[in-house]
C-alpha cells in the first residue's frame, strides 16, 4: 500500500472515529481469549500498521484505557496487567525480560498516568507493580515497584562532557 493511500485510510478512520488503537487492542485481546488466534493476530497487525505500535494480545487491559497520541511507538509485552482509567502516552515501553522461573509480570493498577518515552522494565526474574494513582514522568526509567500515589521523574539533566574548544570559540565571539 502506498504512503498516500495509507495516509488517506488513517484520516478516514480517524474521521469515522470507529477504529481507535484502544478499541483495536481490546478487540484483539477479546478475540484471543475466545480462541480466535488468527483473527486476533490480524487485528493486532492492523493496529500496528495504522498506529505504529506493538500492543500484545496476551496483555490484560482495563476497558477504559487511554493511549495518548494514537499510541505511536508504544510497546506493551504480553505479561502486563493494566487496570482501569490508565493513561499511557506515546513511545512508552512496558516490557518483561524472559526468565526460566515463575511467570513475571508488570502490574499497573487503576488511575495510573505514564508519560511519553517512559520505560518500565523489571529486573530479570522479578515482577514490578505500579501502585494505584501513581504518575510516571516523561522519559523516566522504572525498574522497581512504585508506591500508590507516588510520582516518578527522570534524573536531573547533567553535563557529562564539556568541550573546551566550544567555550573558547564562544568567548572569542564576545570580544
């Protein structure tokens, strides 16, 4: 399919407001649970093509999830449980590394907000829980449990390497 036709299809679907990434994801999950593996796979693929995401059909998701900016770049692993009224913005990754032990998972409780570009990944062999009402800031990397109603933000900006020649050239420009 050409880029122009794909863009036209996206605009038409958005105007119709019938096919959102949330609805497609919930539909693919429901189909998989009912044993319609092939149809669930194709609905997931449609979601991926239209909205550039990777939303696993094995995940457990609340019916009122919100995916900001049409879920562009969002990746959700199948071992993820997401509660009600959760907001997830674009480029978020919720991933569980493989392990040989018991089933590890990420549990996102109700009313959680996850900002753009956040990465949530538990240590190998462990599960991770994000408490009810917690907020994960944009760009944050979460590797441990987050208590209820807590706010997690990324580290403050630091200059790691200062180029001495850049300082000299800017000082010369002032003279």
